[in-house]
C-alpha cells in the first residue's frame, strides 16, 4: 500500500482489503496486506484474522488457515463463531472429516457455544457421514450448557440415529426438546414414530404422540392469548 501524506489506512480499511483479496482467492495479496498492518502501526483484531483465514479457506489452503487460527490463540485473540464456521466450511468443502474433528475438539475443549448455523453444519456433516454418535455428542454438549439446538438439527439427528438403529437415543433427544418447552418438527415426529413402531415400542409411540398434542395445544393457546 502506497503512503500518502496525512493519510493513514485504518484497521477497517485493511480488513476490507484483505476480505477483497479473499473474494478473488489471492492469498498472497491478503497475507501481504495483513503483514503490512504492523508497519502502519495498526494492530490486527479478530475481524482481520478471520478475513485472512477466510482467504486461505477460499484458496483451499487449509493448513495456512489453521496457522492463522493458531496465531489468534497465541495472541490471546478469542475465536468466535465466524472463526470456527469458516474452518468447518473449508474442511467440509474438501471432505476432510479429520480436519473438522480437530477443530470441533478445539471448540468443545474451549467451552465455546456455536451459533445455529455452525451447529446445523456440524450435525449435517456428522450424520450424513455415518457418525450420528458425534451428532449425539454435540447435542449433549449443547444441552449440558442449557442451550437447546434448533429443531431442524433434531430432524437431522433423529434421522441419523434411527437409520443406525439407535432409536432410543433419538427418542431421548426428542423428549429433551419437548421438556425444554420447544416443539419438534412434524418430520422428526413422523420419523421417530415409524422407527419406534418397527421396534415395537408402542408405549413410547403413544407417549410422544400425547406430548406433541400437548405442546401444540400450548402453542395455540399462547398465540390466542397474544
């Protein structure tokens, strides 16, 4: 970046330029801009690091993206949902489940609470790749922190668990969502109902049917009261 008299680029300007370099997958330019910040006395923040990380991900240089993540941790810059989601998307794009697991373990180890989009991405990756057990682990992790996952995440998890024959765990997750005052989707109910019938768990079929009716009735009453 050329110097102009009485003109100093700000953190926002650098971050925007780095992001722009990322949109055209010019990782070398993005890194050059990032390194130039120090020469101007500008300290890169989380947003600048995320922009650089995103550039490497778009260029499919996931090793360099992981290095940026490591730099953030070394500098004491906390990772946020953008950081994690960026890396998960990158590894998903190249089909690297081991990479996803590595970042996921880092996220859980730090106690970070992912946003809905990241939860959905992880649940989809785990269940669609034959690892609903990891989806169940994610579910239990979120519930353990008092966070109820989005009900479409339950759709994916129930389908994955039932298709693997782990019907009672799917039933447990379904009940947990209702116990937390949220209504599962009709799709999750129908899938679980079908597999419970196959397993001859007729008592549980009746139980979830009554629970769905009750929570739907509560929803209608709340709407009328409003």
